[in-house]
C-alpha cells in the first residue's frame, strides 16, 4: 500500500485519524519541553560621547551660538544607530572570532554557517529609553551565557570605535577652526585699534556720550545767557559794561556751537558731527571684533570639550551595563513544537467537531476510499 493510500485511509477512518491526532499531540507535547531551551539576557545602555557637555557648554554662551553644538556633535539621537551596530556583521564576526565558532575542528565549518546559526539563536532589540537587550536562546545554559557576554564585549568595542572615529574628526575640525578664529580675532582687533588711533576715538559709547554732553552743555549755557541778556537790556543802557560782556559771552558760545556743527577733529578727537560720519565705520569694525571674539570663545570651549572627551574615550567604554548576562529563571518552551501542537489541536477540532456538525463528508474532498 502506498503512502498516499495509507494517508487517505487514515483520513477516512475516524478511529485511525483520532489515534494519529493523539500520537502527534503526545510527541509534540514532549518536544515542547525536551530539549529544554535556555534563554540568556543582558541589557546595555550605550552612552553618547557628546552628552558629556558640549551642547551644555555652548548653550551657556547664549543666543544662536548653541547651534554650533548640533554642527559639531551631529544633532541626531543615536538610539537607532546603536541597534544597527548591535545587529551588524562586524559585531557578529567579532563574536565568532572570540568564541572560535568557525574553522576546522570547531562547531561550524565556515563563518557563513556560524553567522546563520547565530542569527537563529540571538536577538538584539531596542527597549524604551534607548536600552539594548541581547537575548540568546540555546539548549546549553553555559553556551547562552558565553554568547551573551561575547555580544556585550563586541558591541562595546564597536560603539567605542565609532565614538573614537567621531572624536578624531571633530577634533580636527575644532582645531582648524580654533586657529582660524584666533587669527580672525587678532586681525579684527588690529583694524579696530588702527581706526581708533587714526581718528582719536575712545570706546563708542564713551566717545558719543562725551560729544553729546558737550553740545548739550553749550546749548544750555547759550539759553541761560540769552535770558540774562534780556534782563540786562531792560535795566542797563547800551554801553553798560555788563551788557557788553554778556553779548561777548553769547557770541563766544555761538561760535563754539557752530564749530561743533562742522566736521572737525582736534587733539581730543572728532566733534559730534565728525563722529556721526565715522560712527557707521567705527561700529562696523567694533561689531566684527565682538563677533570674532565670540567665535573664538566658542571654539576654545569646544577644544577643551573634545580634549576631555578624548580622555574619557581612552579611559572607559561607551556602554553602561544595566543588567549583566544571566539565564532566565522561568521555564521556556520550544516555540516550533508549540506552534505545531496548536496546529494539530486546531486540525483535530475542525475534523472531529466542525465537520460532523456541518454535515460535510471526507469523500467530497478526497474522493471515495479504496477498498
């Protein structure tokens, strides 16, 4: 009797069919727990090398200067990057080399076979808060533990290498910009000092304030003398010495005010009119100097921060172990056997309960049974 005929006979005969369901259910129930799977877990929290304070330092400068933090640090959340690193072939290859899984006389003949085996045994997933969870399922608790620990080491090495590469690039950028910022400050300061020396200028606020104060004082003196002149004219004759003296003082003040209205420059610097004409150029140079100085301070802080980050990168890793590698205490089951057992139960319920209740007959599906 052929295999097809045997299967058809089992399908048509209720007794044989039920025995087959029972045998398959018993076998699959045993396979659900034997051999026992052992699951090892570990939880890691990768540390961003830029979180040590570059953004905070630049934020303390204020204004738009904090945007340099995003320029120098990338400005991207690294959680997805760490998940990609944990699942990368570089990490898998390091685990294979560490555990010596591939090669003659080893568990797997080639590296590809070892990669395929680890892909079925290991699951790296991202949890809330950027925590990486490594889950390893094998039939040997010691093997699960070793693989998990090897993954922790490999992920730490890879993230540390990426962090050091980023720091090296950032250090080169910061050092280059820092030297240029220093040269820019020196050039802006030289131009500003030369302009102030050529035009006999003090600080912009002091120079403008003194010029305005002088003109205001002259105008107030003129107004006072004019009031005094009107009073003197009422009570004194045209040849009165005091009247003549007041008129002379008024003429002197008017001459000073007229001179202040013309563009002139003396030993004390330009007057108000002259300063107004120089003001735009003077303030432009002063603004360039202040901006260059602010840039210099930003890159000075960035240079110090990169130096600190390089020291941190050399002294420790970038991965914080939240939960060390351990074997789960609860009992785990073989998922494929559980799935097949559920399939057998559903099939038995369909053929032994649903088919009789609906009046279906197996010959409608398989045809007539052979005698």
